[in-house]
C-alpha cells in the first residue's frame, strides 16, 4: 500500500471518529490549503 492510500484511509478514519463524536466534518476542495479537514466542535471550527 502506498503512502497516498494510507493517508486516505487515515483521513476517512478521522472523519468517521468525528461524526461518531457528533461533530460536523468539512473537507476543502483541492489540496493547496494548509489543512486537510475542518471539524465543527461545539460551534468552534478546528483545522486539521
């Protein structure tokens, strides 16, 4: 398994855990931003 596939799996695992915790998960379009995901945690946006 290459590193891109491992990263995709880890990202999806993080999204699943966030959703299980009741958080919203936002995924930016493209890959030029300094973060991969944003979680809405109690109305606070957290960049990951």
